[in-house]
C-alpha cells in the first residue's frame, strides 16, 4: 500500500511538472511576459531607477538642509610666548588647552539669483590650564545671513533647466527600451510561429505523401502510372520525412530562444496562437512625427547635451570677467565664564564682506576654453538636426510600411484560401487520375508558400506597429502617450 502511494505521488509530480513545462501563448501575453520577466526588462528597470534617484536627489537639494557640526573634544599642549609684566620681558611657558564646540545650520539655496540663505547657532567652550587658567563660553544664539556671487555663474538656474530634461529623457529612454523588448518579443514569437507552421505543414505533407504513395502503388499495379512516377512519389515521401525532422529541430531551436528570452525554463514546450486579422488603423505620418519629436529619447538626449553645452559657454564667459562675492549676516554673540551668562544680554554681531577676483594674465587659456565651448555647442546643434532629419525619414518609411502591411495581410489571407482550395481539388483530381504528379507538386508548393506568406505578413505588420510605438512612444490603440500611461500607473501604485 505504501509503495503504491509513493508511485502515485511520483506520477502526479511528473504530470504536474510536465503540465508546467507546456505553455500556450498569444502575442499579447508574450509581450507582457517579456516586459515583466526578461533579463532585458530587468536591465531597463535598473537603468531607469538610476535616473529616477538622480532626479529625486536634485529635488531634495532644492529643499532646506539642516546640519550639525560637532567637535566634542580638542586637547592641545604646547609652548607659547607670553609677556611677563612683572619682569617686563617675553618668555616661553607651557600651556594646555581643552576646547569643544557645537553648531546647527539651516541653509536654503535661492535658485533665481544663485545665492544661499543660512540660519545658524553656535556654542563654543574653552578651558586653559597652566600658569594662566581660565574658562570661557562663547555663543551665537542666532545668526541669519545670505551669500551671493554678484556677477558669477548661477549653477542653480541651469540645474533647474537641465535636471527635469535629464529625468524626462531617463523615463522615455526606459519606455523606448521596453518597446524594444516588445519588438524583440514579436520577432521571437513569429519565428516560433513560422517554425510551428512549417512543422505542421511538414507533418501534413508527410501524411499526404504517404497516402499518395499508397495510391500510386495501386495504380502502378494496373499500369495507370509509370515506374518513374512511382519512384518520384516514394522520393517525395522520403524527402517529406526528412523535412519533418529538419522542421522539428528548427521548432525546438525557436522554442528554446523564446523561452530563454521570456525567462522561462529552457525545456518549456511553447505553443503559440497566431493573432487574428488586425483591425484597420489609419496612422497619419504627421501625427507620428509630432509625437516622435516630443517623446523620442534620442532627441531629448540631444536637447540635454545642447543645454549643458550652453551652460558651459555661459560659465566660460563669466570666468573671463571680474567675479565678486557678497556675504552679509546679522545676529548676536556673547562670551562669559558660565554657560548661562553666555546667553544673557547678547551683543549685536554684524558682518558684511565683499571679495573680488580679477583675472589679469592667463595667456589665452580662458579664451581657448570659450572657443572650445562654442565649437562644441555648434557641433551638438548640427548633430541634433541631423538626428531629427533621420528620425523624420524613419518615421515616414515606417508609417508607409505599416499601411502597406495592412493591405498585404488581406491579400495573404485571400491567397491562402485560394491555395488551400486549389490544392485540395488538385489532390482529389490526382487520386482519380485527372492530373499528373507535376501539377500536384506545384499546387502543394503554392499552398505551403501561401501559409508562410500569411505568417510573414502578420509578423511584418506587428513589427511595423511596435516599431512605430517605439519611435513615437504613443499607443495608437488608446490614442494616449506611453509616458502619460506610465505616470498614471506609478501614481496608482
């Protein structure tokens, strides 16, 4: 009884494993799995998160920052020169000093001008040992100030222009890469679909050749066909059997490739279900061009590069001129031998400083840097324009291909119906001796070509469609930008 139970358990486990290794996929499900589980999808996700956290860090840098500075203990033993009033002379004496300090600082960048507001409080403690002993507390209960480069380079202003573009590029590069995953999934799906169709055709052809050879043997016995025709039928049967094996190998290879890409077990048996006839879509080249210029990450990358080059030109120009920095603050301070007294009756503390830097002679270094920055900007602007022209050409060609493929699918379906009907009738006529072997073979080849052409037409249609989605980042089914769908999904999460 126990042995029977173990055997039953093993059989159930084997049946479950076998069921798990057999998967039936349609095109939509294949794309979903690829975008969720493929290694390329994981890589794209990590690349996007890197750009995302860079943008979050930038946003956080625009908020007030609070910091604490501590020096819990500082001990110093040294020899110092001091004046002896009793003997009216200088002399060296051993000294010891212990000090500690603590401070809080709040700062806020002011992007329009490029300056920084700050608010701070400090406490310092000093204890002298040796011949002169003393204890002191110095405090700054509060001080508020502002530091500003008067005619310098405003990094904050340029960051406000560049960082949002960098994040938008990272987001749309992620969407572009995911559409590329979809495009690859379509390719692997239809490669398997074509291999699957060829294998089924080969099996059907083998069965047909076997039947025809059997009929041929009977007809040869009554001298209805020649021995050459009979040998040809036998040769067709042998070739059909070889074709079955070859297509089976190609089917396994295509199945393995798709399973690996989707992150499935390598021995997974995948059966694909071809999509039906797609509904007609009227995609305007002008509309596709508009969304491509808005969303294509390559153009956004060039926009970022141009902004950064413009920033470098501006910074290089500013560095050629006089630079002046203003620092102003107002607050209170006090010193006392006891901590409580150091916070009593604080005294006014004002600070205004102006520092000026004037470039005099640099032997043309700054001028060279400026010319380099300007030339770099010009190169980037020309490159961006060339990329835009190339993208326009690719969009127009892809839209034309897509529209043509819609018509080719209808033609492929019609050709397939005609080829199957013609082969069926020719086969029946061959059985009754109305047509010769060459006519039957030609009809069979047409039927097989029609099947392959139909799968190829579907593949070209969906490849063109997902290529358009990739180039424009626009969903033509829902008439919605992919970035808008992405933002909605992330808000929901």
